[in-house]
């Protein structure tokens, strides 16, 4: 859902969201490299994807979306650019990580090594896709501005 009465400056803050996504991705990489608890690693992967998608949506649609549902955010990104459709099917993987990785659960919650690899790979892919799209479009805008002058 879109934030109501959103600050009009939000649309100019997409780069801050992308910077925070990059920080979470670096954190996930470091934690994974030292054998940290997989729940902590996938939490940072979830945060990477959430913030990268919010950055992309801000950049493309000039609106900030509240919420943490990665499938919803991925669908919104795909509406703005069909190339993000490839992530929709894989996105539910992250939805179970938002709460279960942060709080004790009633049932044991374990993350298998293959699941950890999938979460890490998907976080890397989504972040890279967003960074490429934003960088590419900014470059095009700069080139167009240069041709006009």
C-alpha cells in the first residue's frame, strides 16, 4: 500500500534506500563468511531485497510503499519494469524470514544450507538488478540533458 500524505521529498531519496540495501547485503556477506547464525544472514538478505525494491519503486513510480511483503514489492517493481517478473516466483522465500528470523518461534525454525544459498543469491541478484536499472536510467537522463544543451 502506498504511504498516504507521503513527504514529497521521498521520490528523491531512492539512492538512500539503495545505500541501505547495499549495507545490508555487505552485512549478510560478512556474517555468512564467518559462519554466523543463518537466521541473521537471511534477515539481512530480506532487508537487502526489501530496501532495493523500495528504492526501485521510488525511482520509477515516485512513491514510497509501506510494508515488508517481498512478493508484493516484487510485483510492484515488475509493474514498473517487466524484467523484475523473473523474481516474483522466488520472492515468497523471503516473506517467512521477516518475523521468524527476528523473534523466538513456537516451532523450531531452521534454515538449511541450500535455503541460505538461495536467499543470498536472490538478494545479490535483486540488488544488482536495481542498481543496474537506476544507474542505467540516470546515465540516459544525463546524456539526454547533455544533448539538449
